[in-house]
């Protein structure tokens, strides 16, 4: 949640020994008035290196607002932000907020982002080889907002909007983007309106130990909204969380998505990244549809430290009907957790995942799912 997509693709290596003292640097003491919200602010240093960026560093901030003492039903709200600058002058910044009203009747969320960051493109399809790789550097800024209303039990109905503008700063000579061979090769505006139905019975929004989450979301981009592209997207995200043994949690997730119309290549269905199919570069495989499943076993280690082991499988295809179990990509991995706020189960996660000829390291705030 903290880092934008561009940041999650490369290895962010925080200084874990510094996290504990800095986590409380700006923390506020609990309010004397028991009816007042309880606020804490965490400051986290970030250091990283990749061939595309060389040295990189920045700061991440998390502001956590817990409900007044005695209110055990309302979920905590949060504001997160990050700014990262690299040796090559690349920059990415993002801010996001999530607000829950009393008794979780409403969820209000939104964010804004700016990035000037290199990417890799391998083309479209599930069989594109490594040799197809080409580099490009987009500059993008955007904002999004979502509102959900609880209508019955754990069922929420929601609406969302998003706008993003992309400008291509650099493409490889003779490559797909230079030849304008893909929709969105020159950048452009994407404006989306969406609707969703969500069943959310998780016992915690940061690291659930019980309950489930199922969301069906649809979105449409149209010229009437200010979009340069007309397309639609349908996505399903289903999760379940189970206690295993004395303190372990088994988390499982299945996701599927399909897009159709005049779809920019960056908005095609994809696998890879910091959440689904960790170990594959985000967008390594992209097409009109994707499906993936993963499972993760989470266990405490010592004091604020925890560990996870995970495995997943997924693939892309032109349509959902074209997905083939025989061509699935697989990943396995493990990670460490450090509890910024044990009471809220808010963790920093460090994950390493790998598949066939690929691997990736990911650091962010909050669980993958």
C-alpha cells in the first residue's frame, strides 16, 4: 500500500536495526481523553540499489489513527507516504489514505502519486522470451479515490474513480514502443470509473488471522471521462485466513482479471510484483486475462519478529478461456516481518521469491494480501 507500483518492482532494503528507534521518533502519546482517537506516526528509512537506479534512498512515513479506547469494532485508519530519489535522478513519491467511520459503516480511501522511473517491457503473451526485453522510462502522475458503504453484515458496495497521465521520456530505438506497436506506446491519459461488491469479514485489515475477503470489481475507461483509451476491466480477488496451530496463520488467495477494448499495454492483465507471483518482475507477462493463486504460512519468531513461507502459481492469456494449466508459472519464497505496531498487526515485510530463472526482493509496509 505504501509504495507505488514502480517502487515495488525493485529491491528496497530498509535498515532494520534503525526501524525500532525511528518508529517512535514522531509517535504521539495516547490522548488523556479516552474518547479521543489514538495517533501514532512511524518514520522508516529506505535504502536500495538496482542496475537501473544505482544507489537509491528515501523516507517512508506511516500515520496510524486508532479508534478511541473501548471501541474494539472500528478498524484503524491510516495515512502513508514515501519519497525516493536515485543516483540517476529518478524520483517516485506517493501518498495514500484510508479512513474507516465508526462501526465500519463507511470506508473512504484515496491517494496521489508521481513517478519518473525505468521499466522493462517483454511484449505481450505468456511465452515472450527474455531476449524480448526492452527498457523504457515513463513519467506518470495520477490520483484515485474509492468509497464503500456497508449494506448488510460484511457486505460492502462501492464506487471508485482514477485518473493517470503518462508521458514517455525514453524508449529503446527500434523497440515495440519506438515503433508504436502497442496501444499506449506514446503514453496518454487513462480515466476510469468503477463499481465493486466486497465481502469483508477479516478480523484485521493489516494482517488478518481469521475471516475472508471477496471482491468483484468492474471499471470502465471512456473518452467522455477524459481518457485517451476506451476499455473495461473485470477483476475478482478472493482470500481466506485460518488459524493453524497455536500462533500460525494460513492465508490463501485466488485472483483473476480480464480486460477488453482499446487497452494500453500498461493496463493489460499482469502477473508479478510485490503482491501476486512475488519473484517475477511486475508485468513480465501481460495479456488480456490473468489468473493466479497463492498460499502463505505466517508464524511469529521472537518478540516483534515473524517469518513467512509462500508459494504460488499463475499465468496470462488472451482470454480467461485460453488459460492453460500446463503452462502455469510457479513461485516459492520466504520472508521476515517486523511489527511496527504489534497491537494493530502492522508489519514491515521483507520477502524473497523465485521462479524458473527469476527472483525478486520486496520490502513494503503491510502484508502482500
